[in-house]
C-alpha cells in the first residue's frame, strides 16, 4: 500500500465506514496515519468506588446490584445500572449502547473503567469500559490511543485501521532531510508515526510528539519565510488620506481611547498612508479594546473610497460586530453589510452582488468571506479578528481577494514577545497593554466541587443584583453529542438547584448557527440570566452586564484558554468574579490554577504557562488553539519552536524553486501551508 492510496485499501474499511472516516477528514492512508490520538488512556490500578472524584478516570471492581434500565432522551439511548463494591455504590451510564443491557448479570462482579461525572449532585461513571480479568491484566500500565470520533465510528475501528496501515505501508521515505534530523536529534517519521499511535511508554510518546511538532513548526516557518520575502516593503495601490470621519468618530465616542489604543491607531493610520502595504498585528489582552481600532481603520478606508472587510471566527461574533459597527457608523453615510454561512442562498447572492458593485463599503463576515463567489470591487483593507482562531492560509485567502490590500490582524492571545516575533515574523506589531479606565480587576477563586452549593448561592445573589452569569462545561468524552447531553443535563440540574425565577439557557457546538445566534442575542439583551455553555462562547463575545464566569473541570483547560474564558467578564463597571471549579486538587493542578488566581495579566499568564507545562504535560489538557497546528502548542512546545526556526532559517535564503527541486518531498509538505500560487 502507498501513503496516497485511498483508505478503501485498508482491510475492514468498506463503503459505509469510508464515509465516516471521510467525515473526519480522512481520505487517504496518510491522512489516517496523521489522524493523531487526542489523548491516551493510561490504565492504572483498581481503586475503591469511594476514591472516585469528579472529572477523573477510575477503575473499580464492582457487583451489579439492580437490573439496568434503558431510557431515551432525544436521539440518545441511555442505559443506567447500579453497581457496588465492598462499601459504596455507583451508577454507570452508557450512551447509545443498548446492548449493554444484555451483557450484564445480577450479582456478577465486573471491572469497570470510566470517567466520573456529576449528575444532580451524584457521581456516576460515564461510558465505562467493561473489562475481563485477563483484559485488565494485559492493559495495566499501557497507553491506549483515544481518537476524536464521529457518530457510528468506534475507537476500536480506528485502532484496527491504523495498525493495518502501519504494517502494510512503506513509510521509510522521510521528508525531513537527514542532516536536520541528526542535528536536532529527531527520530524518523516512520518511528514517530508508529509511536504516536501506539507508544510503548511515556518516553517514546514524548519523542514521537517532539518529532511531529517539529515538523509542524518547521513547515510553518518555511512557509512564513516565503511570505516575508514576497511581501516585504511592497508598494501599495491604496495610499490613504487623513480621515475626517474617523477623527469625528474618535471625538464622539463615549470614552477616551487609552494611550495604548491611541498609539496602535496612529501606527495603523500611518501605515495606510505610507505608500507601502500595511502588514500589522494588533496584540491586546481580552477587553483591551481592539475592535474600535478596526472600526477606525475600516472607516478611514471607506472614506478614501475603498472597500474594507473584517473576518471573524464565529457567527455569533460576526452578528455582534455587525451591530457594533452599525451603531458606531450610524449617520456617517458608510454602508455596512454582513455575510455569514447561515444566511440563505438568496440572501448571500444579494450580498455578493452588493459587494461586487461596491454598494457596501464595509463587510463583516465569517469564513464565508473567503468563499469563491465573493468578489470585491476595490478591496483596500482586510482585517482578521481573533487571528489565533484562523490559519495563516485563511488569512492569506482573504488577502488574495484584493490586489495587495492593507492587512490588519488582531489577536487576543498575549504571546511572550520572543515567540510573537517568530510566529508573526512577517508582521509589524502594535501591543495594547493598557486596559480601559474604570475597570475593576476580576476577582478569582479556585474551588473544589464541594464548594458548588455555595457558588450557586453566590450566583443567585448576583442575578438578584441584576447581573448575568456564564457557566462553562468542559467536553468530557470527546464527542459532540455527548457534550451536548452534558450541557443539557447540567442546565436541568441547575433548574433544580437555583430559585425558579432565574432564566437559564444553554449553548453547545451541535446547535445550528441560527439557534446559537438567537441564544447569544437573548443573553446580550438580558432575556437570559444564566448561560450554560461549552467553550463556543470563548471567542470575543462582549456582554458587559455579565459578572460571573464559573468554569467546571478547569483543570482540563490550558491556562491561556482559561484566561480567554475569564475575559468574558470584567467588561463593565461592576465587580466581576471568576470561579475555577476543579475535581482534582493535586499539587500540579493547584499550582497551575493559582497562577490565574494571582494574576489578571495575560502576558504574565502566558509566560507561566510556558514555564509550568513541560513536554510530558500533554495528556488531557486542552491545547491553547494558537494558529492551526494539529499537535503543536506554542506555549508547551516553545523550545521546539526555537529549534524549528533555526532549522528553517538555513533554508530561508535558498530560492524556493531550488529548494523544492532538491528536497522534493518538502514541497508536498509545504503546499498545505501556502496558497499554491506562491510555489
Ligand atoms: P477586545 O480587545 O477583547 O476585542 P473590545 O474591543 O470588545 O475588546 O472592547 C471591550 C469593551 O470595552 C467594549 O464594550 C468597548 O466598547 C469598551 N472600550 C473599548 N475601548 C475603551 C476605552 N478606551 N474606554 C472605555 N471602554 C472602552
Ligand atoms: Mg475582540
């Protein structure tokens, strides 16, 4: 088998399962091999039921006490059964596995392994694996890969397919030149791919990961080097004059720009009038007020007779920005439009026409902006908001919609400067490091789950005082439908725990964009008091009346991401609070979370994240999501990033055509990072 072959060549993958694999983006053998586990199951020892704590994996040996029961909720079939060991009982729950009913017999002992979760205040085991004594003995101490799944595709099916592919494919052709491998002490691609799926132990897993992370950074740096070469100091077609309207807007704002906002705006304005194409990154912590800089820059562009576009990562944020822009630009004579994926085909066609005919000056949109059908008449400025949610390629796709427009990139992830220079090497950087005046710093609290009842009391008081609350449920099982179920369950439980007048709603990734928008609008309009959500609300949402952010299982998130979540509160004049709930009070977890307790400074937190997360910490912790790396995490893998940068800079001076001829396999790897046109 060759790595480019279709996965249909793999034993056991038929027409039906092929479709499921395709859904996960896996079409070829190579894509299958590069579909890395999202985490590993490490099989520990049998523990007493009493040792279970919320959010943690546990293995217990228990006896079935009552006949299992099957209930149906939406499209989920839920099996529940009660088990007991010597002194405690616990309920086990399985989703969409009704056959479990027949497998279980009263009075028999089973070894169950699953994650403990809380439901209505009681702990239950989620989707536990049922193991025989022999299976348990064979698995103890091993690491088993766990993959992100899609409905209908089992983890085991992926394991089998990967094993087959590893055995039957020739993987000896390594695209990383041997001299680089030996200089940076990297294992071969074949070894790495095999070990990332089936590591013998932790060390092997770390070595494999290091090689694959190196690859990601290396190709990213090579691609970036090319961008830098093509863009550096390019002459601009859009030389802009001073903007009267922008000045008026600045003067009529209900607040004064901070000094940091002022200098970011000055730098932006000067870039756009300089005669060179602007390539600028605005980096500022959540809530530092980046949006207004985008508004001013787009207004200046429009007044100069050009079009401007701003791309944001979610529909909810696009709708919110659209509203903000309309409000701020009312009466200016500038026409603003919205383009998002959830609009009907007819609505979209209408907007496409308005964009093409220059009936719109400023367009706010999601990824829908980089669709083929979007054509601008004279695109002078492109802005990407929350850049850390986009890839370089997406940013470039928007740029390529115009002919060398100015580019403004905004990111809320405070990256230590040393890393920012590497990652955003081709951009000039403005930093907004001052918060608007009158903000009270968010008060923080790290709490164990036994504090939950008190937290609810506090939430009740805040609602009585007229404020609003976010509660974040983590994704526990790696499946969107179960995640949705968790959020719904949690909201149900909250209905019972909070006084009846409190309006509770929930939000999760499986909802349709229009539904999500409606909920967010209702929350923004204070028709909802408490919003239970997954991390879909993480990005950019602005509801200044929200004063409490409570994060369940906060130990499962990276510090940078927790800081982003916390940034949803503390946006108005009232005192805000962030409650980090954790089911795990080990020293490492507490040390990590205490960083958030003691600081509200995103740059400091990023530095600490860098220090506290060693190469072995990647099990079960969410990635920070910076840029679009598959495995690599800029905080955790900062040292590998430096090495990859060093390796890539040897190639930077080399002509890319020559490089691709000399290292032909490199070219294939580079393509996904670039826009084709440049190679
Ligand atoms: P972010 O940098 O996270 O994108 P936003 O642009 O959404 O932040 O701004 C957060 C809030 O702060 C908004 O409600 C905005 O109107 C307000 N704001 C922005 N700049 C200032 C300022 N200089 N003084 C007071 N409030 C401001
Ligand atoms: Mg923002």
